[in-house]
C-alpha cells in the first residue's frame, strides 16, 4: 500500500515533491536537532489520490490515527481532552508556495468542553481560552465550510462597537464567550450544520478542505 503520512523525523528538505515545502523544511529542522514540536505530514500523494478518486484514499484515516496517537504520546495529551486538550494546526504546503493556498487552521481540538480544560491549564484564564475558541470557529467556518470571512469579522466589529472600542484586547472573557455562541449560530445558519464537537471530525474535515482547495 502507498504510504500517505510521514512523521517529521521521517523526511528532509530534499523531499518537497512528496512532503511539500513546509513539511520538508519541518522535517529537516527536526532531523538537525532544532526544537520543533512533534507533528506529521500528509503527503502530496494523498492529495493526488483524493483528486483522482474524488474521495479520501483508502488507508489514509488509519495512518492519521496511528500518527495522531504517536503525537498524543509524545505530548502527553489527547486531542480535544476536556481536561487538558492537545490542540493541533492544519496547514497546506505545496512544493512551491503560491496565491490561493488554503489558510492555516489553528486550535483544532477545541470544543464546548475542552475550552474549559484549556482555561484551567492556562491558570484560570477564561479570556485566553475563549479567544482561542472563537479563532478556531472563525478559521474553520471560513476555510473549511466556505462561509465568507466578513460574516465573522462583521460580528466581531459589531461586538466591539457595542463595547465602545476598536481593540480586540478590550473585550472581556464574557464578551468572547458570547462571541463564541454568536459564531456557532452563524455557522449553523450559513452551513446548515452545527460546528463539530468531535475533535477528530474537525481534523478530518480540515484535511479534506486542504485537498479540495488544491485547484484554487
């Protein structure tokens, strides 16, 4: 079977055709001993297979599961754990960077429950946790679900106007918690579905969004 997923320690800078520019460089930095957080790369072969077949290639989900478990073991955390969640980012990366490539999705793994755990491990910093969650909702909504970014920025601007400020930093934890609920409602209204509360579903949808964005 074709191998689709590679750990950062399995590649190098000469494999940009297979791992993309970002992936190859992360692998190279890992292998020369720089302090790169652990992660894994879904290869360009997986994207090609998706485009040819019109669906996720067989075996990819199992490989992602295997590498995700290794990542969780390395970090001592579980994706979306309600008490101390592992959060991941999903980034696209071709051999050459070009206009139209999908934007990064940060904080994958945050949910209505895990955001509480994030606040707790951050020393009770509710503001940080809900700011992180609203950013995930905004990035996921626009990048994965195809909702216009203005839908989210408009809601944020309206909230700031109501609070008499133009600075995000002036918003309180309660403000951001309310913004999270607003964003979830907007996602439901514009996509027809609720924001997924299963962390693995978030990850899988983000991966497929990278594949689908290739021909942009």
